[in-house]
C-alpha cells in the first residue's frame, strides 16, 4: 500500500513558489534587521544611562564649585585666611573646568541617543512593513492572487528601504508616520 504525496489544493504552483520564496527571503531579512535593531536598543540604553550619570555628576560638581566659591568669599572676610581663600578659589576653578568637560560628555551621550533613536525608528518601520508583506503574501497564496502578492512586494520594498536606511544611516525618516505611531 503506497500512498502518494498530497499536493496543495490550489492549482497555481508558480504563485505558491513565488510566495514561498518571498516568505523565506523576508524572514531572513527580518531576522538580520531584528539583530541590528536589538543592538541599537542596547546602545540607546547605554547612552541613556551614561547621560543620566554624567548629568548627575555635572550637577554635583557644580554644587562643589559653588560651595568652594562661597567658602572663598567667607574666608576672605577672615583676617589671615588669604591662603585658605586662594585654595578655595583654585578648587572652585578646578570644579568649574570639570563641569565643562562633563557637560560636553553628557551632551554627546544625549546626541548619540537621539541619532540611535532615529535609526531605531527606521528598523521598527522596516519590521512593520516586512510583517505586513509576510501577512499579505500568505493571503495571496490562500486566495491565489498574483496582484495581492504584488501588494506584498510593495510593502516589502518599503520595509527594505527603511532597513537599508537604518544600516547605512541614511536620513530617510518619515517624521509624520513615526509621530503618528508613537
């Protein structure tokens, strides 16, 4: 008793092969995009932590500088405390110089966070369009519609556009769409 292999009900094998190829290609592309997107999110988290730490250190250093300025002012009022006042002035100047460096580092972390955020948006849009393409391709196979597969390919093309823009750091960023989805 040998049983034959059952073939799918649909008679359009060419369409089914195109859908299968589309699904495989999009799945691989989505997997690669997801890996990069996760790495960008990790970099954003590190930038956010660095930014918070640096701004906190900046604030505490500003307070130290202010405290030393107050100490120098008070010490100048005391007779014979000129050397101590000068030392407090030097400490205040040192802390003030440190705040400039800390502010620049915190701003750089903040700027990098913003750049990475725009790239993350591109990968998110890519994932969304590629998911739509997968779903529409599946429906195209079920209803045996080549035109519906064409719609899936258009969605896939948009997904690939945003994926390439994210990898290549291209300035393609539909702000209105991102704002609507945020």
